[in-house]
């Protein structure tokens, strides 16, 4: 299905472009806190556009927003080659995040409505991450990676031109869908806490890996271990009950972040990444299944989930930058442990 192809290509584009952003920012003179601000700008942009365009696609259809978002991503991700200082990188990453949020929720809703397995669909996103990790580790040249991510988006855009609009139930939605938010509040809050901790870690993760001996090549391999394993696991987990999947995902996250805190060599991270893959596969697929199965407003509910992730991606990088600046990288890992455990307690209620 073309939605599967677009999922694969767009995720390849995102990770190819994003994996070395913290290192790129550092080379432009950014402090740990400024690295967090750059991550926050990207997250807040996704938050804004996910809410707007998830709701819009429930009102007006999926296809137009998929094409609009992919076309604009082709341009915005290419613009990253022009970043010459911390301010310009921050602004361009904001634009990249906004354009990315235009098509993600409509694409997930479209995939579900055209009969795609959510496990297989999600696994192709992980396979895209795996490709992006390999490419990033091999090329490791910022300008070339930004150009390649743009090319991936362009191919996805061309594929979207041949997609047919599927009949959808047009739902009446207020400007702010409070009822959808309330109905799925436990999912959103659990997700928020886990991802708040995770995004604080991911902001400084490449810097942490460098501090324990990893080269850019090994950073790519470490990321690949996660995404490659996700591709395998996601294809099977959608047969399980969605609430149980979410609970398993958050408790495994506790174990993962605690394990990072004890790592003293980059090679110790690789087996932890396999556990990370299991935790994210369970949490992500479980959450998607919960939302698309139990909500008539499919794109809106998924768009709010993307927005919850984005809010966490706004606050998390700032906290990660501040905590690492004051107490070191290990303190960030313990912060993520505490938040993930709180998320588990909420999910278990």
C-alpha cells in the first residue's frame, strides 16, 4: 500500500536528518541548554500543526493534507543545509517540525481506514528509522544528510499523488476537541510522562554516547539496533490487547533508562537498545490501536497523541539540557526513570 511506502520513506527522512542535530548544534557553538531549545522548537511546531491538521483531515479528508505536508517537508528539511548559527538552526527546525505535523496524523488514519495492519504500518516506520540510522552513520556529513532527507520526502510526495481519497465519516468537531481529550486522557497522560523523560534523554543522547567513547559511526549502529529490532517486534505485537501493550511499554522504559545510567562504555548500550525497541513497540502500537479502534475522530485523536508527544518534546529537551548542565548526563537518565514509573502507575489504574 502507498501509505506503507510513505511511512517508510518519511521516517527514513526524519531520522536521516535528525540523528546528528545535537552534534551539529554543538559544532555551531550551542550549549547543552541551547541544544535543548533547538529540540523544543521542533517539538512545539509539531504540537501546533498536529492539532490543526489532525482536526482538519477529519473535517475535509486525508489526501490533501498528506500531499501538502510531504511537499512542504521536501523544502523545509532541505533548508537545514543553510543553517549557519544556533538561531538559524532553531528557526529552520521549527519550520521542519511544523511541516512534519501536517501529514502524520492523516497518514495514520488513512492507513487504518484502507485496511493496513497498525503493527505492520508502524514496523515500516521503524524500518525507515533503521535505514536512516545506517545512512547517517555511513555518510556522517550534515549537508549531505539534509539533502538526502529532502529527497526521501520528495519521493514520498510523488507516491502520494497517486493515492485515492477514501470515504470517511465527516464528524462535527469543535475548534478544540475537549471531549476527545477527556475520553483518552489516561493514554495521553501516560504517554506524556514517558515521552517527557525520553525526550530529555534523546536530546543529550548523542553527546552522552560520545562521552563514553562512541564515534559517529557507532552512534548510527546504536540507533540502528533500536529501530531494526522495532521493525521485527512491531509486526507481531498488534495481536495483543492494546491496554496491556501500553503497560508493558512503560515498565520496560523504566528498565531501559535505568540501564543507561549504569553504562560506562558505548558497547554496553547495544543490548539495552534491544529492550528499548520492545518498550517503544508495545507503547506506540498499543496507543495507536487504542485510539483508532475506540474513536470515531481517528485523525483528531491521533493528532492529539502527536501533540502530546510534541509537548513532551518541547519541555523534555529544555529539562534535559538544564539537568545535564547542572548534574551531568546520568541525572537525566534517572529523571526519565522516575517519569516512566509514574506513567506506569497511571496506566495500571
